[in-house]
């Protein structure tokens, strides 16, 4: 897993990208990622980053947080 800070070019927002390689991640950790996504979709608080969007590409999850 790696995390990087970048800018969304369409909205010019500062975002954090969490990249999780599904090939090297244990099934237990993948379940934790799924749970994280479910929880983050429900949260809305000014002091907690918001899950902006996610996608799966070439065996990796990309989670974008604003």
C-alpha cells in the first residue's frame, strides 16, 4: 500500500491517493479495505477526509480522498 498527495486536474482539489495492490495484499487486509470504503462512504464531517471516488485498475484499488 502506498499513499500520495496530488491534485485532481478536473476540480483542482488537493487529494490523497491510497493505492492498494490486490495481488500482494492478504485476503484479511482486502476485507479491511472493503470495510474502510463502506465506512468512509457514510461519513460526513468537516474534520474527516471524504472518500472522493475509487476504482480498480490492473489489480490495484485506487482510493481518492479529499
